[in-house]
């Protein structure tokens, strides 16, 4: 199964005053497109999330557990080497892992686990979104971010039931508050578990603006409506070239 990208969705054409173009595979959602931007305000409350019930079944959870264990086994050598390199870079003075509070299912906060890729004083001035050529990122961090190795510890978040392999990426509470002020219905993405990867991640590059957040939200809500295990598998396969090319890394 492949994810069609024949028609550009919101990613490059979601400008103020413009209606969203239709996408063939989303014909069944034609009545649910969110309204366009009005003075920088986006409204997704018209999006009917008919696929939520499928997330409540046991199939997705079983798939997450089995695949997470498999990926952990396959990537364990990479993770061990990464741990050693990070430890050696500071001679054990700085932590190997980094915990950060994110918003999860139903708005519940949890700590996402990552390999540390930034300096320990990276946020002494407060929460900041990662930027292109971010000076807070270490030399080792630049590589593990580009290859997404820094995300591998989140497999333990999946095993704990806090995350899924595929779903909307979990965002920080500070940024959720910011986006909710400009994007009506933004919190609807929290009706399902967040994911390590997602449809928005394979379809849209990394973004820092409210418009980028709105673009990604459209993909996230569309994914929820179209959810199936086959779609999850397709997204996981499409994540591989994203990892290999470093697409959207910061």
C-alpha cells in the first residue's frame, strides 16, 4: 500500500483566503475539510473524527508492542553505540538520555524519552522550538537527529502505553497552548495516542510556524479518519526514506 501524494494537500498551498484542494484518497472526507485561514486563525472544528473507534481496539496496541520489541532487537547495537559515544563525549558528566514533558492521549502529560542531542543548558532561556542549524545541538546530536536515532528510546514510551508507533507527534505543553489560540480544534489530535512517526512527518517537512502546525494537523486528523493497520505499516515503510535522507531534521 502506498500513500498517494499526487495532489498537494495543505503543505504548500494552505494560504490565507484559499480553500483546501481535494485529494483523491480523501473523497470520503470531502465534507470535513477545515475552513481556510482568516487573519491567521485556522478552524478544524468541522473535521469529523470517525476513525477514533478503531484506535480503541486491541489490534493497534498488539501491533505496537510486537513491532517495538522487534525494532528494539534490531536497533539495540545502534542504541548501545550511541549511548557509549554520548557518554564519552562528556566523560560521563552529562546525561545520555533526555526527558521532556509532552502532551499525550486526552491531554495527559508524560515524559518522552530521547537520546540527548543538545547541550545541557539548551533551554536556560525557556522552551524553544528547534531551528535550522540550531547552535544548541551538539556535534553528535546533529548526526543522531538527522538519522532519527535520537527518537529510538521512545520505543519504551510505546511499550509503556504512552505512545504508539504511528500517530500525531506529541507536542510540548507550551507550544500546544500557543497553537490552540490560533488553531480551533488543535486539541482534537489528543484524542488518540501520539506516535514516534506519523503521516504528517512523512508528508510535510519540519515547520516552526502556526501555519506549519495547521498543515500538519490536517494530515494528523486525516490519518485518524483513514486509520488501519495497513496504513500504519505503509507509514512505517515511508518513514525509512525520511530517515535515510534526513528529510525535515533539525
